C-alpha cells in the first residue's frame, strides 16, 4: 500500500512538472508589479456600421459631421413648423432623423447587436508592462456587462500569458467599474491583484433611471453651475470679469428667460413623442446602459419601457446584472478584499450634474452620484452640509468618517477605509496628482487605507491648477458661487447651449 502511494505521488509530481502552470512559472516575470489592464469608460471602442463597405459609418462616438449633416435636413421642417405651427409633423421628421443617426445602435429583444454594427477588439501582442504601460481594454458599451466580462477574461488570460504574471490589476474608469464588478461576480478573484475604481457607477447613476422613467426637468440654478463647470475659462480669468461687465451693461436677462420658456415649450410639445418613438426604443434596448439604472428606479423603469414579451432575453440580462452584481456590490467588494485583492475606490463630489433631471441636487462628479460611486456614502445635497447634530451612521470605535466640510459620511460605504472622496473632481478628469495616487496604490504590496498616508486623507480638495490635492477644509465659503448665481444671463445662455451640446453628444 505504501509503495502504491509513493508511486501515485511520483506520477502526480511528474504530471505537475510538465503542466502549463510549471511552464509559465519558468517564464515568470520578477518585476514585482502585476500588469495593469485599463478598463476604460463608455465609448472606448468605436462602433462602426457596415465596416469595410463604401457606406462605412462610425455611429459611436458620434461622428459630429455626419450628425450635423443629417440634422441639417430638418431645415425645411423647421420652416414648415414656423409657418404652420404643426408640431406633430415636425416631431415625425425629427424622429426620422434621430432613427437614421442612432437607430442602428439599437439591440434586438435578446440584447444582441445587428451584424451590421461592429467594433475592433484589440489584440495584445507586447509583453511590455509596467505602471506607465497598461493594456487598454475597449468594448461595446451596449451589450450586457457579463458578455463584456467574458471578453475581459480572455484578455486577462492573454496578458498573463504574455507577461508571465499569475495575476493582473485592473484600473477601471467610469463604466469600466461596471465591467470589473461583473468580472468579479462571474470569475472571482483568482486572477486579480489590485483594482482601482475611478468615478464608477457601481450602484448606478440617477440620471439613467430618470431618463428611462421619462423624467425631465430644467432647473435654472443647476444650469448655471453646470455652465460654470463647462467654461473653465471663467475661473480666475480676466476675460470672465470683462464678460460679466459687458453682460451687466447689456442686461440681457430677458433673453435667457425667453430661451428657457422656449425650451420648456418644446419639451411639452415634443418631448413625450420624441422620447417614446425614438430615444427610448433605441437606448433602452441596451443592457449596458441598464447597468447605470440605480435600484431606486430599476423596477419602475422596466415597467415604463420594456415589453416583457418581445424583450424577454434582454430582460433576463438586465435582471441578472442588477440583482447579482449591482445589488450585491458591497458583498462582492468585501469578499474580494477578504480574498486578498487590494481595492481602492475614488469618488468625486461638489460638481453639478446635468441639470435636466429631478436629481440635479444629488452631489456628484458631474455624471455619477457620489453616493453611488462610493458604494454607499451618505451625502448631503450639493453645496449643503449635514445639520449640526448629525452623528456618524456607523460607529467604528470612534474612528471619524465624516468629511471636514460636514458633507459626506463614509461610514456607510462598502469599504469605508479604502474609499477616497475628491472635492471638485470632474468625472474621469485626472491630472498628475491623481496619477501619483494611483501609482502609489499599484506599487503597494499591501492594502493602503485612508489612514496610511497623511498626504492622501479620505477627503481631498482637488487643486487642478497645481495638479495636486490638499486637505478639505471645514465651512467652505460659497460666496463665489453666490456671485455666479446672481450673475447675469449670458452665462445662463452659455450654460444652456453647453448643456444641449452635452446632451447631443451624450
Ligand atoms: Zn512583470
């Protein structure tokens, strides 16, 4: 019997030495740094219609020249509208153009793309890797995050093979975080060393749910703040002062009010029709976009826009992500950390979000709500603070998780000690200061926390000009903002236009 066991052990050892694992160990890299796969945001891959044919057309990111050309065909319809006041006829023409420009992006009832719309999957061939050389992972944002995660799994295997590392790290930006979460859910943590989530809608973003439940609202103050962000030239710029003076002299506030009225009028007359007949059918056919809908609106949005009979396949895909990933985000992240994966979460705040939806007061990085990117922080409405008698929601033996500006309580986050909040960080706008922080996170062999380095406290004030951060200070003075709120109306006008442009470019 003893002999038999020794024999079996010898055979197993022989097989083990010949197996691929042993082979890759011989080719292993000792650089000490897991290769980084950068999972980029929405639109990382260009979606092409009829690739290779003479009618080849890039549909996403939207080809502005093509879109303008198509929308310009509406000129006669606008003239007719002005002459006849027939909004229905104009609406039909507008819907036809929207369908021409975006229609082929729609997925079928199973959440599958038309064969005519394709993109180029990147192939990795180089073994070069390091903190300044990552593997860029681009994908079709429309399909289910689980389908993208399967492609990511293949990419991870390729990177491991090329570099001789047993694990990779993820740097996930915006929607990339959704893909990383689907990956953790489907494939676990075996291949993963570290993950940095940068401004990711891990619990969604309220804009998506509100648009999918057809809630539109234009708020004037929010528009102004949004415009202020869209115009960096207005910050500390002599031009801004001149602009203000000119505007004040002209006192054109009437123009703004007229514009706002006009916008409301158009939304009233056309909004419902255009949403129902063009925008909703196209964009709600994409399981990828459903991953952005928060739990608050998920069921309501499904009831509003999904046909359970013709879209059964799609429905099952979006339920799968929502209930197995988004709703279990805290569980997935905690179990990944328990498995030894270092996890870092970065959320921006104090930026005005697109002011076309009811949640315009939710604090955000301009796109993703801070409470969702941070996976569960309690966040006061934008530019407001907690009441003086507010106490931290979860007690961690007296450790403070409330921001110095009394605006964020991080004690309720999935990972309170490895979630950072950067004030005035606009969605995925990184500078050298961010890159230094990410480098430190990737370089550390152990999980760093918000208590590890006094230069990188939990709450950081973004200093874009000097490409660095400093400590968030209490009682932020918003006089500058107040001035902007009272400032005259060219700013409103510019805000409105920039907002339209933003919506147009999604
Ligand atoms: Zn290496």
